[in-house]
C-alpha cells in the first residue's frame, strides 16, 4: 500500500517531477492539476473529495466503469500464480492463450490470430511490421506506402504518430516518409454546400486518387478508425465506408481498422467495423479490452495475412517484453467475461445509447450549437457563433475550452477537441445518470453562451 500523502504535498511533488502526456510542461509546473484519488462506478473523486461524473470513461477505456471486482480479482489471482513470464522462445501462458482464442471467437470469422502489445500505439506499429512482412513474403517488397487520414489519432510512438494525422504531433517529430494522409469524413468541417452523402463519396474517393497518385503497386494499406474518436468523434456519412470498402476490394490494398476506441461496444456492437459493415484485414485493439484496468493492446490478424505469415516460414522479428503479459491478459479475459455474461453491449445499445443520443441532440436548438453528432455511446457537440455560416465561437477553440472548464468545475468530466465538446460515458450508465450528464453539459453550454454574450 502507498502511504497517503496530503494533497498540497502531492501537488507540489507532481509539479516538480512529473511530466504529463499532451501537456504544456511549463504551464503545468506553474499551475498544477487535479489529483484523482479514487473511483467508483462512473464517478471519479479528486484528493479534495470532489466527485465528477466521468463522461469520458477514463480515456475511452473504462467502458464498464470503475467497480468491476471480477477484473480486480482475476488480476490478483494471476499475480499470485504467475505474475510474469514472456512469450518469446517457445513459451506461452494460459491467460494469453485463452484471451487470443476468445478474441478469435468474438471477432469476424476470418480473424483467427492475435499479436499482443501493451498499448494501441505499439499495436499500430505492429500493423506496419505485419503489413510490410506480408507483402515481402508475397514477393511484393515495393508495397510499403500506407494511406491514413488527416486529424486521425493512432498513437504516440513515432510510427503511430506518423500514421496519425495530427499536425501538432507531426510538427514535433520527423515522421515516416511512407505514410500519406487524405481528408477525414468530417462533413461539418469540410462538407460545405454538399449533402453529407455527396461529401461521403467524394472524400472516400480521395483514397482512390491517392492510390493512383502513389501507384497501386506501391501502396500496402489504408488505416482508419470506423468512427474517428480523438479527432472529434467524426461520424462518417453513410456513403463513406461502403465506398472505401469498394475501393479496397477493387485494389490490392489491405484495410486496417483501428478499433482502439470503437471496439468492445462503444458504437453499439462489439466492433465499429461491425456497426459499419466494414471488412478489414487487420484490427487494432487496446483500451476497453481490460476495461482500462491493465495495459494491453494488440492486433487481430485475418486469415488473408496469417495464411501467408504462417505459411511462408521465417521469423517475425518483432516483440515486446510484455507481449501477452499474464496479468493483463487475465484482466482482458475477465472483461470479456463480463461483456458476454451481462449482455451489456446489446442492452446499452438498446436502452441507454438511444436516450443518450436523444438528450444530446436536443442541444441542436441551443444558440451556440452548430451540430450534434454521435453513435452508440459517444458524441460530439460543435460550438459555433453563427449556425448558418458555421463561424466558430472564438479563435483557437477558446469557446470549447471555456465550456469544458465550466463542465469540469461543475462535476462533469468531458473533453474538448477543437471546437467540439466530446463525451463517451461508460456503457454501465443508468438513464438517470445520462440525464445528469446531459443537464450538466447543458449548464456548461448556457454558461459559455452567456460568457460570449450569445442568446437570451
Ligand atoms: N488508436 C486510437 C484510435 C486511439 O484512440 C489511441 C489512444 N487514444 C491509440 C491508437 C493509442 O493507444 P495507446 O494510448 O494505448 O497507445
């Protein structure tokens, strides 16, 4: 047990020694942050005792909230039995074996193999290695180019951030020269006068154009999230994925679905690919596989690749000390067990998600809301100054930052991405808890409107 340290000391030590992810270091060292000290069900508590309804499921990972004892006990038991052993050198362990076979059972029929990592970033690095190895083994070593999308988030390692399309990340690291980015299916931002359906087709066809530009014989894969999450819950128009699928089917291009956020129920089905009828060749997973309780990620590999990777022999020169960590895999197994036994994915899709989407869509009448979009258990609310022209509320996303701070200070954890408010609550929320979330978000929108002098 760690001994308890008073909040003032913790804050001071945090500011003095701890560098935080995606944070302005100098600013944090000066102003500090919030120490989260415990959590229960869908609430997090800071060290001052303030409760917050967690409208982000941690970082899109605690889909079952914070009180899943079965996962804790599975990890505890596994740590006593076998706290660690690696999966190199012809060794394996029961939780890793079981989890791989359960994932094969729960994924589309042509997915029968799993490579484990600790995180989504490493899983996307692994995707590149797998794709390149696949085409090398097929005797097509020139097929190395990968197409992704602007504003995508696929992780923070050099390879994963190259796959991603976040300009601010590219500005701080020299990325891979074989990754190329096309536009995202973000109708509100880019659609202009076109209907969502027209825009969906046009933006999907950018993939075809990019393949032609690079040469099909050089392009290995296209990677995308079924719904772009961290980029701002970008819900693609209905026409988008069928057109992307057509292009991938007609060309010799592998399709990688990054399911790190969409997987395990977020979109209303087990996989975002299932929700959109996408037929990928590789699926990246992480986050909710352990309900966020232990670090674990990986790649689900379809038979298209595994037939070649297993059949052609030779070593795949890639692996991580903690690939298939027994305690993480035990957490994964326990999480899958809860998802299946409770039927929560179906019941949340049937009972909770429609209420969540309905409540948030009511904000479309709010004077500073330009669009509400969402699917299943995540949504985005775009803030504007002028609904017609879609003029933003304030420069540099300041309006959404203000709104987020209002919500946070009023006991609701939501996030701001660009000019949108983002929420992705746990699937275990009740109707009443969704109402609390929506009410608090509404109060933050009201406060923001009045701060900018808009509306009544
Ligand atoms: N892919 C997607 C779609 C993600 O949202 C994230 C994390 N937000 C990652 C990959 C990276 O996962 P990790 O942070 O576990 O490396």
